[in-house]
C-alpha cells in the first residue's frame, strides 16, 4: 500500500469482505474492517449522499474488481504518524482482491484536519503519488474548508474512480457502452480531444432513447448535451451552445443528479461569455429534478442576475 508520500510494501493478501476484528499495534487496537465501501464514522456526510457514494463504489468494484474504500473518522486516535497509522490500518483491512493488491483507501480525520490516500501496489502505477496529492489539494481541501463535505468527497471519489477507469477503447457494447460513453466523452473533452469527445457524446445521445427506463438515461441526456455544447462554444457556435444547455436542463434527472445536482461546466462557460438569461433558464429547468439543492439554485440565480459568476464547486465535475 502506498500513500502520497510513502512507498512501503503491498497490502496483506486477503479479501475486503473478511472481517479481521481488532488488530493490536504497539498495544493499540485498530478499528475493525469496515462493512461498507463508504464509511462515515464522523457523521459529516448527508445520509443520501453517503448511500449514493457507497452504491457507486460497490458498483465500481463489481465492474472492475478494484476496491476503493472511504473511511472518515472524528479523529486519528493514535500516536503514530499519519503515514504509519493509515498504512497499518489499510494493511490490516486488506482492501483489494487476493493476489492483485488492487485496493485504495481514502482516510479523513475531521478534528485533526488530516487525510491520506493509501494505494495498493497493484495500482500505484495508475493512481500515482502526484495524482493522489492533486485529489487531496484540489478536490477535498477547498471543499472541506467551506464545510462542504458532501461535495468534496463526491468530487474526490469521482476523481479516484476516473483515474482508475481505463479510457474507453471501444469493445464495450450495448448497455455497458451506454454506461461508459458519458464519462469517456467528458474525459476526452478535458484532455483537449474534442473530436473523440464529440463522437462519444453523439453516440451517447443516439443510444439514449433505447434506455429511457434506465437509471443512467438522465445522466446521458445531460452529459451528451453538455459536452457537445462546450465543443460548440469552443468552436464559436454560441447558438448551438445555448440550445445544448437547455437540452441538458430538460433531463429527467437521475439518482446522481437528484442528489448532487446538475453539471454546471457549460453554464459557467456561457456566463463567461455574458450569457446570463439562458443560464438562469437552465437553473429553472434543473429545479424540476434537483429538489435537494438546499437553496443553491435560487442563490446562483440571484448571483447571476447581479452579474456574478457563482462558485459552482463540485457541480463543475458531476
């Protein structure tokens, strides 16, 4: 298991589901193996968000065999250093499949304001020290400073899964491809591969009508239109970008969108071009499915009408 600053040996070989009980180290009992993928022992994450992230991590494990576990504690109850403690704890939990060491554990200690990502030796070539540091510094810390544990952890978990997920190579077919295309299109756009992103987004929207009853349908409507809208704006087609934003807002929503809210990347791009009216209209459409916004849509609308560009936080990533 490797942390962002330490490179010791791999995890002990065992399955995640095995309950190891309390393990003594230097006379100190370690917390037992978690029963879930997302474990909020500090009670800082909204229950709906906690359940959503746990389900997402479970699904990721089933699809890839890679095990990503999140453990949030009130405090680090140990005299050991952060690296030593989290390493020993991760090893005692034995996250990852037998023989592959393909586990990752994100540790957060609230009162200590400390966090660490430990990575099994089978994944250190993919989830590198540099990438782990970037996730902690750019995804988690800024959100945590705002008190937004839900958003920070959602983005952080999303970044970890995105890095661990191999780029879409084309062999997936049918429903599997339908699930993969949205993330692949967004990733390609962020990497500057506009043509690849365009192809994937167009295919996604072509496939979407076949899966109207699927949980991912609303995500597909949003992701496809957001990516194509951002490409259009980048290429100077402002009218098409506006149309794509409205089409994204007409998504029926999804389990993820209903909880975390819509993607605001195209909205921000348009605001930077002075397009206030269409963005406010987009907020109104999103209110049809995002009932758990805690007043964010209204707040953002007021800020936009005042000529400001809101801090969309994690909604630039979802």
